[in-house]
């Protein structure tokens, strides 16, 4: 286990055994970064818990928290509370962090003391592993997009997995809020933009794997309604 991690990667997973290995390996193979991987097993009923425990036995950087199912937002709140790194990077189960992601994002913070959150580009991949499209922003485009107050004009990070933020800034704005079952990420981003700079790098450093059971797919209408509230 890293005794002084720079980055705490936080992930929640529920019944994600089928594609969990590729996600875990994509984080644990990141180079030039001292990291811990805080993983919430959110009440899974498949082999997720067994897989995570095996990783924890083999790699001391993995910290597994088993809990009853609470949903993504509450799991992330607990995971971020357990984080010890100066920076928190998000990772969604089933998604992939490409080589160099964490080191590249850390570099943004080292060169810019006023930056509180950074994001990278995301490649969106379909159920058959086909590349669908890529989303990316450059520099202050992220900050400007989050300052818009009309729901139809707000532009946030390319994906939830694409972000890294300062832990102190996260705590300063109150972190994820349990009241938001969906759009909990946008709620956080729009509070972070009020306390510092949000900066995007155009490099595509993560892959978002689309599936029919994702929150974006099955709760899209609720997401849009919540966005208006935010």
C-alpha cells in the first residue's frame, strides 16, 4: 500500500464483474504516479466482491470497502471521505483510463496552482467495442462551459471518469450531495467552478463504454430535470 499517495482514484461498482478486470488493470498500470485505488463494492450480488478482494490481496494500493447497496452518489461520498491523496480522480466501473492519464492530469495541477479541477478527452465506445465518437475540450472551455446558468447551455467535462480534482477544494464546496441521485457530478462541478479554475486538456485519456443499463441511458429524463434544478 502506498503510504503517501498523490492521487486517490475513487470508484463505485455494482454487479460489474463482467468487465471489472479491464477497469482495474487500467488504473493499476498507470505510471509515474503514487496512487491508491479506493473501490466501493456497492452491495453487488455477482462476483464483484471476490474479484476486488483478489486485487487487494495482490496489490496493496487497492482499498476495498464492502457495503450494502446505497446507490452511486452515497457510495462516492463514502469513497471520497476515505481518500487520503491530495487529488481525487474519478473512475467508473466498465470505463478505461488510458496510459498516462493520471500523470498528465497531475502535471496540470503542478503547473497551475489556481486549478481546482481538470478533465481530459473521452473516447465513447459502443457495446461491440466500436468507437462511436470522441469528446474533448481545450483549456478554459471547461471553465466557461460550467459558468453558464441555462440548463441547455451548460457544458461540463467529457465524462465523469475524465476528471481529477483537489481534495481540499472538494471538501471546501461540500463534496457530492446525497440529495442528487443523478447529475451528482454536474452539481459538484458547478460548485467547484466558483472556487477556482477548471481546466481541460484535449488529450483523449479515457474510454467511456456505453451500455443500455447506464444511468445516462435509463434515467436521461431525470438527469435533464435535475440539471435545471442545479
